[in-house]
């Protein structure tokens, strides 16, 4: 039906109506709603018709002029998302000039403005976060512009995303689109974006979403994927942030809560392994051993430390209790892992990294993360 409507000229008619009554919020609301329905049903065919009718500029103008209207923002941001995911790149540098006002940096500015002006309105904020996710996931030359726009102003756009999630902790749509948008930014921006993202509190926001909605598989899948992206490109300091903000507990809980979900298990296994590989030795994670005060090098993930000399003895005495506790914790983890391995061997199935580590860490009360 949507394709038939496009062939009959519905998109051109709607765009013409929107352009003829730019000051009427009602016309804009209903027109954008109709356009959204057509695009969702017709896909690329609808986007092609919208391009031919000059719809990109019209929709962007509507969002800008009626920035205070909840209904216009919801409908217009939904159209933005549809276009971002379906647009075919044309023109210079892989950018479609027909939608330059609606995608890339321009789209981010419109969606970010909606988050700021409609703070507290879960429906608008969910739509804005969804649009940001689409802008960052688009197979388009405009993605780099979108990433940079979110990083500008010391990450003001990222801060608005995090605030939206913090303001609606129990709202599934806000949380799932927030986690999705953060994950898309981490993947698209990589090591250039992740440091600022962590400063703006994205790890805490993702971990909170996962803990708040433990039974929502999509939130868990996207959250784990986001933590994997941060751990992969962020380095050891960012991995420590994952631990500090409750990310490790969120990973463990997701693995336990969704044992039959292949995506959760796969992402959870990857996230756990990445975190454990890069944690500093002082955390006492499985496989690491802190050296006793005055002793030589010790083994573990990342290699051992050399003898520090007599000058460090006084300093090490203060840390003796902590070192002993950590070594004990490490031994406990190793023993727990061995037990898990033996149990799995009895069943004829080898445990995954995640299963072994979750079981081990859950039995240790004195590990401070």
C-alpha cells in the first residue's frame, strides 16, 4: 500500500502541503506523520520520491520552526531516522546534497536541540535518541559529520543523551535508544570519541540501563555491545571506568539473566574477556598475582614486575595487607575456575570465559573492583 501511494504521488503531495503551510503546527504534525508512515512502508522508494520533491529541506525547516511542538518533533525526528537508514549517497564525498539539512551535523543539531528543549518528555527524547542512532548507523558520508557534531562543545550533545537516559531510568524506549545511540557513537567515533564519552558518563548510563531493565534482551544486547566497543578502543583507563561504574556487575547479570540468548552470551563473553585482559593488577582478577612486599617479579596478565629495590620497601609495607588480600582473591578465583572446569568436563561441555569468570567472581567477597 505504501509503495502504491508513492507511485501515485503521495510523497510529492505531502511535501507540497508542508511547504505551503510552514507556520501551521497542525499541518506540519499531520503531514510529517503521513510522511513517516509512507517511508516506513515504502523504504528506499519513498526516500527517492522525497528527494525528488525536495523533502529534506522541508522537514528540517519544520523541525526548526516548530521546535516547541512535541507532536511535530516526534513526527519529524521519525522521518529523519527513516531517511538516514535508507538514503543512498550521492554527490561529493559520499554525501547526498538533497538531505544535507536533515543528516550529518545538521541532523545532530536538530535532534540534540529536541533533547534540550523537551527534557522530561520521554516520547520526544526517545525519538531524538532513535534519530541520533540512525544518523550514526547510516551507510553514508555524513556519519563523520554527525560524530564530530556530538563531540563539539566538549561533548554537549553526548551530555544531553546521558541526561535524557538519567531522567527516564524506567522508560524502556528511552533506555534502549539511548544505549543504541551511545553504542553507535562508540563504534563510529572509536578512540577519537570514547575518551570524551567516558568523561560525559556514558559508561554509567549504559550500566544503569542494563541494571534497570534486566529482562529486556535488546537493552542487554546493545549495552554489552557498547561496553565491548569502549573496552576495545578505549584502552586500560576506560576499562577501569567500566569496572568503577558497575559495568562488570552489569555484564555478569546479563549473562546470568539470558542464558538462552545467543547474542547476549556472545557479547557478554567478549565483554568479560576484554575487561579481564586489561584490568590493572591491583584489582586481583583471575590469573594475576600481586608480589609480596620485598619479593621479586610476579606473573599474571600483562607480565610481571621487576624487583623494585630497597627504596620501595617502606612504601610496600603500607600495601602489604592489600597485596595479601589480592593474592588470596586471585588464588580463590583460580580455584573456582578449576572447579568450574572440572564440573563442565563432567558434563562433556567446556565452559566459556564468561561462565567461568562469572562463577568465580560471584564466590569472592573480598575482591574490590
